[in-house]
C-alpha cells in the first residue's frame, strides 16, 4: 500500500506537468503572430510627412514614429503612428487638416483599400475606417494642438505657433479573407451620415462636403 501511494505521489506531479505542457503548446501553436506578412501595404507605406512639409514653417521640425503589434487566436493586431512637432501659422490650420484628409484618401485608394466610413469634427479630428485584403483598419488624425508651454529661448514671429500633429493607425489582420466588414467594428457608431466634414476654424463649425462612391455599413 505504501509503495502504491509513493508511486502516485511521484507520478502525479509528472502527469500534471505533462498536462500543463500540452495546454501551453496548444495555446502557443494556436496563436497568430504580428509578422510583416500580416501588415497591409497601407500600414507599411503611409506617411503624412510630404503634406506637412508643404505647410510648416522653417523654424524647427521634429517627429517620432512608433509601431507595435499583438498576437491572437482569431486575428493579429498592428499599431502605428506619428507625432509631429512643427511651427505653423494659424491661418494654415484648416488647410493642413483638409490636405491631410485628401492625402489619406489618395493613399488608401492607391493601395487598393476600400473606405468603409469616415468622420470629422473639431473635437475628435479626422477618422477613416477601411478594409484592405485580409485586414480592417482605422486611421485617426487628432485635432491640431498648440505645444504649450514652449521651451523656446526666442519667441516665434507674429502669427506662428508651435503645433503638435498626432496620427494613430490600428489594423486587425484575419487569417481568412474577410467579406463585408461592419464599419462599427472600429468607429463605435461615430459615423451616421454620408458626408465628410471639412474644418473651418474661423466659425468653429463643420462645412459638409458630399462624397461620391463612399460605402457606409452601419450596425
């Protein structure tokens, strides 16, 4: 009897270790990982730098770029983004946001993406939801923000300000090609109509511009 109990005491930890190992292996091999093959062409190639260079003043300029990702059982998550620190004249704020909007739509089209929805307002900035191959994604351009307090030793010329431009991208890649994607997967119900709002900073109210060929899929 003692030998039987001893055998159980010796083998029970080994059995438990094997079970835990099998579960860990199943979990490991059941995951999809963020590798270059799961990134869309748009995620890899998008950059707003050329547009921003056209509007910024020449006093100073810097920017950072970040990327990241996460594994999953049903999809892979990718994240990317930019933060620009520029000098910009106040009267160019609205023109820059409108140019960034047009540039995003152009780059999405050039990379074969389908725009599912888009929205714009002075509080949340610009947001684009799209589908491309096996990925659905979202790109957000936050409202321009004055970089304050400024650490400059000398003040800027009249009418110029230190401005921060923040852009964030998120994509989900699925192992099988996706069909119709609901825009609310990313927009969370923010978009409700078939237009897009350009900024008019003089009145603080949006000017609606109709869009052609834009598909909205709402829950």
